[in-house]
C-alpha cells in the first residue's frame, strides 16, 4: 500500500512540474507580448500581385451565401483577384453556392465553383486541388464562418515585404461573442491566443502558426514545404511547422481582424475541440523530433515549440491530476510522512499566477471596461476547460497513437451580433459512453469535495469545485439533449 501511495504522489508531482513548465512558457510569451511594438506599416506595392481567395466549404447551408458575397466584395484590383469556392458539399449548399457564383461572375468577378469527384483529404485535399487550378502568387484562405472586411487584402498583402516571408496571419474577431455565456468563454480563450500568444511568439522570433483561415500564403512557400498534407486533422499547424523548419518566416497582424462565428452549441464546440486537440497531437508526433534535431534553431525556440505542439497534452495531464487528486485526499490524511511533499505541492498552485497573467493581459486588450469581471470569467473558463478534459484527453491519445479519424467540420448557424440564435440545420449526434463517463466523474469529484471537508483538508477543494462545475455542466447538457430527443 505504501508503494502505491508513493507512486500516486510521485505521478501527481510530475504532472505539477509539467503544468509549471507550460505556465512559465505562457508567462514568457506574455512578457514578450507586453513589450512588443506594432510592425511598421509597409509601403504599398508598385504593382498588386495576383491573389486567389480559396473558400473551402462542406455542407454550409447557413453561411455559404454570406461567405461568397463577402469574398466578392473584397476591395482589390479586379484583374488581380481570383476566387475559388472549393465546394465538397452533398446537400442544398451546392445549389446555393452555384447561384451566388453565377451572380458574381455575371458582374465581372473572376470566381469559380470548384467541385471534386470525392472528399478525399477533406479540407487539405480541397485546398491542394484548388491550388493546382490557379497560378496566383498569393493564396488567401477563409473558412465558411468568416466574413472578411473589404480592405482585408489591401491591408495584408503589403506585409510580404521580403521573399522570405511565407505567410501572414490575422486575428480572429467574434461575430456572435455575446450570444451566450458559452460564446463569451470561447472568445475569452481565443483572445488570449490572438492578443498575447501569437504576438509573443512573433516578438520572440519563435514559431507561429497559420490558424487555418484568415491568412494569406505565398504560393512558393506552400510548394517548398511539401504542399498540403491530410495525415493530420490540423493541416494548418502541420504546414506551418514544415514551412518554418524549411526557413520560411511568418508574420502576424493583430491589428487586422477577420470576423468569424463561434460555435453556439456545446456539441459543436466539443467536436471542434476534438479535431483541434487530436490534430495538434498528430502534428507533435510528426514534427517534435524534427524541431529538436534542427541545428539552426535556438534552444528557446525549441522549448517554446515543444509547449506549442504539446499544448493539447495539457488536457491529458489535467485529467490525470484530477483522477489522482481524490485518493490523495485520503493519503494526506493517513500518511503524515508525506506532509512535506504535500506542502511542496501546494506551492505549485502558483502555476495559476502565470496563466492568470496571460489571460488577464488578453482581457485588458479587448476593451477598457473588460477587467471588471475578469475573476468570474477566468474561473468559469477554467471550469469549462477542465470539463472538456476527458474528451480532449481521448482525442490527444488517439492522435499520439496514430488512430485515423475523419475530418468533422463544425456546423455553422449563420449567427451574427444578435443574441438570438438561428435555428439549427446541422446537428452532431453523440456517440459512445462519454456522457455517462462525465456523469460518473462529476460524482467522483463530488466525493473528493466531501472527503476534503470530512478530513479537514481544504487544499484541493477549489480544484475539485472547478471539476464538479465543469463536468457537471457537460452532464447537464447531455441530459437535457437526451430529454429533448436531440
């Protein structure tokens, strides 16, 4: 029994060390971001280069017309602009897209409706197929839920100031941030990535990533890096690392915002999170070794790339810590010899301070009155993240084990600034026993809360409280969906 208890303490301690390393990496990026200066505005090109705008879509009935109209409204020299609607749809989206393409073509827009024989390679396959049908020097990409501003290309293309710059990424905006607490929490997390993490990476000369949309690529960069690959669910992160390992430089523009729609329902968010986290693990499995074997990369860049690629692994570590934390309450109560170790572990709660600094910096940058409610939002965001730990840990394990799975796109509603949600056309059906497991974990962490109160051991009460709120929310949502017959 002593051996088992010692093992629990040691594994929990290793998890704390990993979380401390991740938190310190985010703290360093925050310091870099706070000191960063905006990039100087570049001169306008003497001649505007040829640009192709790619719009990959799949069954996007709610947003396809809005997307095509926004692309056609881009204020760029007409003779230098091409638009490809890369349509792999199997429903009425095809007819809607064809009609809007015909409308804009009749008005003089160089727009094509590209259909493939199959959906092979999913989004990566569609982008590669479209690339083979254009000779443009630059490729802009927008997912179906984006509405680029008319001046997007005129503001972004000039930043290709050097032949070594292979990609320019912009910041995501949020069309429906105020639709619900769920969308506000998503915006809270994404803003930290776009207002702090990406800014810090650029300031420190570390690897950036193309976010899959809202960015412009140099065609020769895509080709030199090996083109689009479909062997991960995050083709954007994969190509980003292949290109930068080849020596290409990326540029990030937080001042240019590409408005987009956030998932408005929890099942859509869960599906998106699964794809992002599984794909990140697949990309880490594919490239982490190459990063550390690259002789020209500074050690600091390799360390930041490691935590960048292992970002999704945080969910697996959180889940392991959560599972171990309940029996550790009893171990602490009955094993006085472990008390020094527990006191040392308690100091690791300070790992929340760098993360709080990271998110608070982003919160400050979103508006002058944002900081008023930071504490509750940060706590709810942590609870939601912990509640997603089981699903995301499963995705991470599948990614590291190399288990293939289809690319499941996140359904879009066509939501806007209005708090009223449009009717749902596309639904994601729950499969497997995850809702049951989340319900059991809610009870498990409630037992942890009770044990802490019983033994008078209060150190883990906040952790268990956040876990109960997070897993309880997912369980309640699943029950409501079941009762509603959805």
